[in-house]
């Protein structure tokens, strides 16, 4: 049986749990074992490992930054995304992230109903967390679910 792109994406993300967080980390997409991530780089790198080469019309190499990831994927209701494996969750704060695209400063991925994997910050690294109210936008990447 062949594993789906979404399955590969999720397994790849889970294998990164415990790695450190470095703000602004830039990971080569063909690097099989990066040593650290920031939130958007974790998502971008794991998608590339799953064979996702484009997100909508944007090449994966340009799919960097949480705000750009939101703007270049398909918006879904947060209530749906919380239960949708592989959905991207975002934290938008118009004051805290006033200079970032779409005023978004963080991204994570739903790995199980009610749970997200994220490169959370320097004091945490890549972790699995419960989905809380801090996640206030969501999207999905259609290519993850294509057969």
C-alpha cells in the first residue's frame, strides 16, 4: 500500500519533535535531516519531503513565512481544521504582527484531532501541543490530499 502525501507529511513532522527552534532558520529543502527549524520552515520542509512542489500557484521554494503560507493555501474554517489531519493552523494578531504578511506570526499543523505540531519557540523547540484558542485561522493544502 502506498502512503499518501498527507501521511508522509505528518510522519515527517512527527519525526522532528524534540529538535530545537531557531528564529529565521533556513533549511535546504533537500536536506534529509535538518538540525533546527522555525515554524514556517518546518512546514515548508516537511511538505517538500512529502513531494509537494507547489502550493496553489506558488513553487514550494517561495512558500516561506507563516503569513505567506496562509495567503497561498486554501482557507478553511478553524472549526473544521481542528479535526482535519494536515490542516495548517495560524496565529494572527494585528497588533503583535503588524508588519508581517496577513498579520500572521506563527503556523502549526494538525496531527490528530485537537493536537498540533509546531516549532513553538526557543524555549520549546518542535513540540506537540493541544489546539487552543490562540490558533485563530486555518487553511489546507489541496495537493496533500490528491491521489
